[in-house]
DNA sequence: TTCTTTCTGTAGCGACCACTAGAGAAACGT
DNA sequence: ACGTTTCTCTAGTGGTCGCTACAGAAAGAA
């Protein structure tokens, strides 16, 4: 049994038995991403989810497990698609400094892209929670703190390569980047335009230490 | 009838009739502030509130109206106490630039003060919501955007007084300050220490334009 | 066709949501 | 003491929460 409880063909290429799923799992998942992204984990009910996904509750539970598992799959999916800008910037730019510059500039665009929720799902979808959302919130916090350490690692390389002044502290610089990103995400949710966020990112980058 | 539905003495100084309230309204309000601050508006139930306030639901409704009215009173109270740092900085510092410097440095301390929730209540207590919390979220967003315009006004004065370079844009600078504050609030909630936030604020201030 | 497998829709589980009716308790003035 | 006023406590209201039992539908296998 695969994670989603089904596959189109068996191991030997034989067709799967039983009634086939009547909805597009990928499309339904994408709708769930949008709902969680917009309203957050605890504040999005299963009824909200089934409505936007266009399926009944039993189908949701059969295909995704439960609400928490669905959310985690949504976070993973978000990270592969809309939220991939951070990994891409870190992977494609040659230095940490260049990655940070690209990161902040792309965030301004990504956080205000039309036709989808504003801001970053990893940042904003589990800010308010009670016991039921504590684990999920801890998971997102873990992602954020891991991202911070990744940036810090890249900046440590910059420091060793002489691309940062010897007095620069990679950990603090990384936290500064995270702070600006989280602030930009909230600003986007408060109505800031892409141009306004671009200007904010530009100011933040003037704080970057030069050798 | 006063807002809270009672007073200790009547207009003529005569004692109030009827059974007196058996709890300290101020103390109960303060506990409600802490609960909303920690968990947010929609994710704090009336049962949570009555528990931390130490009163029954009918007493809460008699003394504060309903959940929304209680929250609004909590926001007002927060603004007078723990959240007053912004107004104080803007009122006491002679220039916008000095106010911003003080603001960011005090935020590092206020957002990580021991014995109370981390971050800023106005920033973080209505990030995730559905229909029921939409009005409350809009109210907080209004406070944030009003604060931004207040800072912008002070920076406009700095610009006119020649304390900022003529190319500086007060609106963008104000939004940068708001972005860093919102980011610092989230960082505090993610576990950043006061020292770490201090260092972040210091970096942010290096971006401040000098004449 | 008939059996087996898997999905879907109805209907509802106990728990909780914000909120309140109504009875009794505790203060007042007279 | 007695009536009036106001608060508190018990016990609920209808509605929604996440989740699921069960029956019927829709597919492949025999």
C-alpha cells in the first residue's frame, strides 16, 4: 500500500482492482495547499478542505490520512513548488551573499504573486495555535530554523573565502535575513505591494557588510 | 451603565446596590491579555479564557460583553502597558531616526521579556483566522498600518529638517522598520534570545541612511 | 454472471464551539 | 426583616469540530 492508498498499476503492471478514485489527487492537494496557506492549519476545518477540494470527508481521509498528514503533505508540496525559491537561490548562486540578495528580491515577488495567498506558507500558516496544532507549529518552526542554519553555513563559506569582513557574524547575518523574510511575509499579508517589498528588500541589502 | 456594567459608587457617591462582583476585573483582563497574546484570537476559546481568568462564562459575558469585545479591550490594555514602547519611543525621542533606533532596540527586549508571551500581540494574535476572526484581524492590521504612517510622518519631518538625505523615502523607510519589527516578533516566537534580536536590530540600523 | 476489492455518499459519533436562561446567592436601601 | 438589585453557578442551547461506520457503487478477476 502506497502513502496515498492506491496506485494505477500493480507491481507486475497489472491493473489495480476495485473502484477507481473519482477525483484528481494532485489537484485536490493543490487546493488544500491554498486553503492552509490562506487561513492556517488550525483555522482551516476539514469541512473547509472538503469543500475546496471538491470531495467528501471519507475520500479525504482515505487518500491523505488525517488533517495533520494532509497538512504535512501540503507543506512538502509547497516546498517543491511555490516555496522552492529559497532552495533554488541557495543552490544556484555561487556565494552566500549572492544567494541572500536573490532570496530577498525573489521573496518580494513570490509573496505578492497574484492569484494565490500572500506571504509564505511556512512562515504564516501556524502562528496561532492550541494543543492540537502544537506539533504542526513545531514542524514549521523546525523548517524555518533549519533554513536559517543553511544560510548561516553558506555565509560561513563566504567568511572563509574572504567575501565577508572578518568581524561579520554568519549566525547573526543569517538571522537578520530570516527576520526580514518573515517581516516581508507579514507585510505582504498586510497589503504591501511587490514594489513596496522590493524597496524594503533593497534597504535591507544596504545593511550587508562589504569587505 | 458603564462599559463593564458596574461601578463601585453611584453618581452621588452612594454605594452601588446588588451583589458585588467577586473577582478582580483588572486581574482577569490581564490574564485574558496573556492568553490571547500567547495563542491568538480565534485559537483561544472562551473555555480557555474562563479557566485562566478564574471566572465562569456568565461572569465573563456580564463584565466584558462577548469574546470579540473582550479581545478589543485586551488589545487596548496591551497598548497601554506591554505594547506602549512604540508610542513612548515616538513621543519621547526628538527625531524620527532616534525614535526608530530606540524602537528596534526596545523591541528586542520587549519581545523576549521573561514571564510573558514572546513577540508582539498586535503583530501575532490574528495571523490565522476564518470568517469569525476577520473583523478582529482587520482591526489589528489597521493598528499596524496606522503605526507605519505615524513613523512615516516622523521621518518626513526628519527629511524636511535635513536629518535624512534628500533621496530617502520616508514611506519605504517606515515600511522597512515595520518589516523588521514584524520579523523580530516572529523570531522571538521562534526562540531567538534577546541578545540575538539585539544583534539583528543593530544590523538593521546599519541600513539607516546618513546625510 | 458472480466474487472481491476499493472508493463514495449519507449519516452520525462524542467533544467542543460561543453563548445564555434561569435559579439562587449576596450585597444594597428602607 | 424585607424587597430590590446584581452577580454567580448549573446546565444547557444549536452549531461545528475532526473523524468514521456502513451501505451502496464501480471497477477487475474468475
